[in-house]
């Protein structure tokens, strides 16, 4: 926890405009020169229920939501189901205030809409006493009244931003610019009036006794604020993808939406179809015909894709799928993150699996690895899956604009042209040996596309001969099966030799205690390790993205270099820890797990505590909702 | 210049080109109606000017699924019930391809029913042939969605309590713009119907009665058949949805009583295909999408140019 950062939480009812307000405020902070990380918490409902967005802003890189927060703007819930009664559910209007207090740091600021939340209700939750205990600074403001006076009630979030800016001593310039970009006419005018009025009123009405101010920073290069879903969609665009088929499901819908909105202007095609079986089957069909295609879903929908995924493996049809995990099993908690689909994504579909799976941990990795997924899928004719989660999907961070300034890669990999087909092997009847014996060392047999002259063959989900006919001969079976499976070895080799590592290393290189994580938990773990290092603990960390083919060499080196390691992941069974042991066949005695599956991502402090409990004070139970699984034999 | 020169090639086409030169020989049982589908396709394709390499035959699983093995075109033998989503995406990716999807009654009307309804609804420009033998053949004779009520099999030992599905009526309701029924025992009509279906711009559904001499011995061999266009007993307008619906209903009813009615049931030449509809709203490129990947001069948009909205 550092003092030079702002963690601003805006809380209200679903429908109170929390998303758009926070998006603009985050951009304003970014434009002022700060680094940003946002975290979104929302219920699986259309209206009603409480939602909040946190914006963490600092003059240094921020990689997680941080611990707790220090500024609450509570709008109250204007869509509360039972505003006037506090019967069974209690009064809902105040919940965006009352339910957010536990995580507010000492010395923090509270602004709430006294136009919506009544004095009585505030008294009932003992806000004054709690504020005194925690040294909170409380600013009741009539945001609703301000909004009504100069515009409409829905603009009370603008009033809240004005109050925030006043209390944090922020310049209004960036906020005004962003408003002007987003709206015009009377609406813009009203909003600007409300913003200024709120700003001035706050300064006039209150003497500021709080210390918190907006941090000051500068960026040397231009920044863009992006979510993981943006990054995956942009990686696909730059990887040459121009076909997507899907069916809506939270949280994967974001990627589907972004590409559906962009593809028409890029000559691409998006199809919303009857179910996820069809979605993945369409991607297979489009890819078979020669287009770089993708599909995706979240857990439940991905379950329906098992069959077409297996078909793509057997027919060696290039394909990219994305799987946005959420808390399971079954419908689980649709809007809450979890990392519990790893084993499912690695192995679903009948038979031995041959697929590539990447789990990006940051916005940049999400872009990089999606691009790479298209390269690998089309070069090696293998399904490649990006596994991520609700956390990475929705969090926004700032990225150097220049990071994206690179050439697209639309090539079709190991696909032949008609010219090349003339030289390729054919059987006596002129059928192209698509799955041929003229093997090269990478185990890839080049493909043709329907409509090409001289490329005729059969693709089939049955075991097949070189021209694609159904064939159960044992020699052919062993040849084809081995070739398909060994493509993964070729891919591992290429990843090790020709690409910078997809794994992220951090902490004290000489340490003999390791922290291991994967996917979207990376940021919180990186921060935790850095705090442990600052506190004098010798710890290092690795965040893994290559789930399959497994980075055997890198993991072995890491684990050999430490005496003990703690695997941090958001699930209840330690799936990645299990994968390490399965792939490496040892190290069971070195590995403990820190698991969390309460619907919220790890905060750095929880990882720090996990380390302390594991290493320093073995008898203590963690205070957070996490679980420690000891090493084998312990 | 196209990267797909098999498409639109003008030349004499021999029906033997559609027979695999080396292997495989069909493994269908002697007397199987599936031979009738294969034969009618081999006759129809050259007559409508299609070469083997501009046709993509996409099949499901079952005896019918083997069609793509025995018809020597580009082929994709997919998984049970999923031929249609694979086929329609291939058509969207390359609208110049002649796409023919095929499967059995279990494949199309049972496990793949959802895809059938939606492909018809969207009116994708393709031909869909359903080998309807009113039974599961490859798994050895279980009751299928089109088996008559009371049909006894190993899995329905007391006789099926279910009324058979109405393939023609359902296709019409779902939105198919060409619906016909033919039978393997009527090769001339079959060939003509297949030709019409291929040439139709939209979703053309052919319910093809294919007798199963092995597992459905008790059933009729679909003889004698009656062509509803040729018989004087039937008079209806195939462009009139209501009249077509009535005729379909009757056809489905009498099949189980032993009267085999076949012919064209509904043709709507005015309904735009899905490809046309999607182009009209600006969501399908004018040039086949796949050609772009072979065009060295193509300009590829990049995400860098989308970043303004994030700044």
C-alpha cells in the first residue's frame, strides 16, 4: 500500500451510469500523466443490484487493483427495488454506501449523494462513529439536487466527478475535454454546468482537512486505455482474422462485440448463430475454406464447442478459440472471475488432445499472444486457444500507443497456392495428399483450399489416409496420430527458439523461495513479490502463459532454483499446480497452493499474507478468504 | 486474378470425374437408396456445369455421411449433425463455391435439428440433401425422428410412442425457399430436383427417400411413387405458401399409410438469399473474403488505427 496513489471507487445501482463515468474519469487521470488500472465489480442482473468500478491511478506502473481503496464516491442506488421500505431486503438506496465501507482505507474520503440517501439512513449505519474510528473524511453532497437544477437527474454522476475533482485538487481540463468528445449541444452544456457548480460548491462549503490529492505524473509517450477484451480483439485483427462466429455469453461477449463492430469496415464477417456448437463449427468451416477465423465463449458455451474443437484437431483445421472463464461449475457466478476452466480447456473433447493454449496475464500479453495464436494455428494447422477470465476481460490499463504500431500478419501459414499445388504429391487419381507422408521436420503437411485447381481432398473426423479417405490401417494410424501429436513438440521448439518467452519473471533472481502464478493473477502476484522484496524477503516469481505445449525447460529451471514455491491461482483444486506436476513428474514436495474462489481476484496483500503464513508463521490461518494447500508429504 | 481457378472453369465435364479414381468403393449395402443420391449428383453436377473442384460436399455422420467419400469433389466429412454450420461458413468465406450439405434423418432432423431450422431461416445459398430412410442405419436399426409411430426397434421394443417429424412442413415454416421430396427409386425425377436445388439461389432442402434394405426391411421400398406434379390427382401452386403447406401436410400423413408422394412442394424465387441480405446491410464483402488472403495488393487494416477511441 502506498500513499502516492489514488484508488477511486464509484458505487451505485446497476443502471446509474457507473461504467461510462468511470471510463471517462480513468481517461482524464491517464491524460494527466498517471498510470491506470481499473477493476469492475457487478452483479449478473440488468437493473438493480449494486455495482462499482475502481480506478487505481499512480505516478508509477500499477499492475493490479491494489489493496482496498481510498476514495468512495457513493451515488446511492437510484434504481433500488424498494426505496421506501426496509422490509426483507433492507433499504437498497444506501447499499452503495453501506456495503462499500469495509475496504475503505484509514484516512479515506467518502462522498455520497445526500439528495438520494437520507440522513436517517446514514445515522442508522453509524457512519459518523465509523468515520471517527477510521479517520475518514465524509462529504455529503446533494448531487441529485445539483443535477436537477442544471440538467437532469441522470447527470448526478457528473456532479460526483466535480466534487471528486475539487477534493483531489484536480484540474478540470481533461474531464471537460472528454465530455466534449462524448457529447454535444444542450446535454454537454448542462453537464459542464453541473461539473463546475459541483466543483465550486465543494470548495466553498468545505474546509479540506484530508491529505489525499490526485497524484501527479507524466507520460513520455502517448497512452491508450484498453481492456483485455480490446487487446484480444486487436490481436486478432492484426493477426489477419476476418471471420468470427459466436453466441452471446458473459464475459466473452466483449470480444465478440468489438470484432462484430469493427469487421464490416474491414471487409470481415461476423456471424451470431444459434448456439456454440454452430459457432465453433462455423469457424471451422470458414477456416477450411481459407479465411482466418475464430470463435469463443465462456465455460458453459465452450463446453458445447468440444466437438468442433476435436474435429479441428483431427482434420488439422487452423482455428483460434477464446475462453473467458467465470466462476463455475455450471452457471456459477456469471460476472465473477475464476481460473477454474484450465483442465477443461486443455483436455475437453474425446481422444488425446493436440492443441495450443495460451493464458495471457496482462493487456500487452493478451494482444501479443492472440497474434501469436493466429500465427501458430495457421502455420501448424492446429486449434489454438486463448484462456482468460472476467478479470482480464474487463480491467483497463494504459498502454503505450506505439506498442500497437506494427504491421499486420494476414498470411495463411502452411497453405499452398495453386502454383505450389502443381508440385505437391497427388495419388494416382489426382487427389492431393493433404495429410501426406512427404513429411517435413515440423510434422506439418501443407493444405489446399476448396476451389483451388489440383487440391481436391477429403477432410474427415475419422482417421484418414494421406488423401483423406477413412482408413483404419494400423501403420497409417500410428503415422497420422504421431505426426499430429508431435506438432506440439515442434511448436514448443519454435516458441523456445524464435520467440521471446511468454513467461514473465520478477523478483529477486537469487531467491530460494518462488511464487508461481498464471494468467490474469499475474499483476497482483508481481506486486506482492515486489512488496516482499522491499520488506527484505528473498522471493522471486514466474507468471506462466504457455499452458500447452508446457514450458518444460523454463519451469524446470525455475523450480530447480528454489527450495519451495507457492502456486497462486483462482480456483479450488490447484489446477495449474497439478499441471506442473503432471508435465514435469516431480517437484510435488516443493509446491504449496494459495487458492481463492470467492468471486474476487487476488489482492496483493493476500498473496503477501499467504507467503507469511506459509513461510514465517506456519500455525496461523490466513485472514482473507483464501485456502492454503500444503505440499505433497507435508 | 482469382486464386481459385477451379471455380467457373468452362469445359466439358464428364460424370466419371465425380467417381474416385482409386478408392474408395462405396460400402453401402446392396439395394441401398444411398446409391440413388450419389448417382443423381454425378448426373446433375456436370449438367449444371460444375467441376469436381468447385464443389464442396459437406456431410454429417451415418451411412449418408460417406457421400463425401464417394463423390469426388472437395469434401468435408464433419461430425454428427453439424454439416450445416460448417457448410454455410464455407459459403460465406467463399460464395463462389458450390456448397452441398448432406446427412441422414437422424443427423439432420434429430441431433442437428437446431442447425437445420436456423440455416433454413437464414436462407443460406446452398443445397441440403437429407437421406431419409426413417431409421438409424449405421448404428443398426434404431428408431429415428422420421420413423412411423409404433415402429419397433431394439431401443423402442414396444413400438415408438412418438409421431414422426414433418420434414417438409418444418423446413417451409423455418424459411427454406426451395423444398422438395424425391426418392432413390425415381432416378430421373431425383436428378432434375437436385439440379433445380443446386441452381436455386437460397436454401434448397431435398428430403430424399432412401430405402434401407437391411434395417428397415418391413418398410416400403418407396414404390409405387407418385409425382405430385405429374399426377392429375394433385393440383397446387408451388409458389403459394398456404397451398404448399397443405400439400406437404398430406404428403407426410400418407407416407406412413403407404402412399409415396414426391415432387416439388415449395419454390420462392423472390426471397433473397442470406448472402444477398448480408451484403445489403454491408456485412459481407463484395469480393469473396478468401480472395483477399491471396491478393498481394490488399490493404490490411490494423488496430493501431483504432486507438483514438482509447486515448
